C-alpha cells in the first residue's frame, strides 16, 4: 500500500486501459469494494463498485457481498445468456437479496450498500446504479453522461435549490433514497451507449466525486496509463479530504471498439502462422 492507496491486483490489472484502486481515508474501516472482470475471447468487461454502510462492521459485509454476487454471476456466464441491461438488473437484485441474507441474525447492524456497474459487451456499453456511487462517460475529455444520485440532495438540485457544487458540501449529502439491502427490492436506474473508440468511463464512490470535479475525472480518464492515473487521483482525494476523509474507490477504463469476429479470427490465424514460421527458422 502506498500513501494509503490500495491498488487492485489480479489478471485484469497491469494494463494501461484499466486502472482501479481504493483508499481508506480517515475512516477506521474500508467499506468500499470493487472488482474488474474481463473475458478476452469476447472483449467483454464487467466493472462493479460498491460502497457499504449499516454500522458495526455491516458496511464491509455489504460491499463484499455485492462483489461476491458480481463474481458469481460472471463466472456462471449469465452475462453471455442475458441482454446487457437484464444481466445488470439481475446483479443488483441478487446483490440486494444477498445483503438481506447477510443481515439475518445481526443485532444493531444492517448491511446496506450502493452499487454502480458497467458491462462492456459486444458493441454496447451498459450501466446500472443504485444509490450515490457514480458512473461518468467521457469522449476525448468531454463529459457525455453522469448517473443521477438517489439522494435527498439530488432532489434539491433537480428543484433548483442547490447547484451541483453546493450539493457536494450539503449537510444532508449522505441521506440516500435508494440502496441495496433495504426492506423492499431496489429500483435500478439503467443507461447504455454505443461502445466506441475514444470513450472512457469512471466509476467512483462519493468519497471521490466529493473531492474531484467531472473535469478533473475527465483529465485522469484521458491519461495513457490509467493505473497511474487512478493512483494520482486517489492521492489528490486524500490530500483534499484531510485526516477525516471518507473511504474512496475509483475505476477508470477505456472502452475500445470491438473488432469484428472475422478480424479476430484473421489475427489469431496470422499469429499462429508467425509462430510456426519462427519455429521452422530456428530448426
């Protein structure tokens, strides 16, 4: 861990097009969690970020539960069988049920969480969210989309009572209207867009967007080395938030346009031919 930043590890990391990490900030525990899952054969990617809450250790339990469900559904291959939006809906609803299950028997604690998820599948980018963890979509440094928080403050912004900058510092900023793990199944918001070269996405918890503007996130997402950009962004968040700063989690990803199936087959054939030629030359 460097400067209190925990960079994600695993098979999907170490690539310039994807960076992910989190920082505990000034909190006694880390209640943000994330996962980045990739299928190289189809160039499909699932990115999920959750921010837990609920008191007495329930926050960590909740965010870990969301990520566990995402991993299970991915490895079961449900994303192959279902339309993108339907898969993300199932992810959110299954995660909600998992948090309800994890809360059984707990005293003075209830696992709740926000979630934001992005599925890059085929020629389309699908996203879904519940709560105030956000997704931003950029193209060449310009903001194209941003999810709308399910919070009391966002209602005030919509009514014109607050500006977006004022909302980040409002006293009731953390009063959520929707989340996973409550008494009723969550209402999930969805979005989608064509998957094009030059696009990038940022997924983050409120600990990040409270400290970084959309313009700053766009600049980080435009960097050539996204793991380094995530580390720099989180370091800036820690500096601005100070000793009492919130947990912070951030994923940056570039959504390269998918190559056609025939082109992928041609590339594999050419790669195999080159390998055979080298072996013959060596003999």
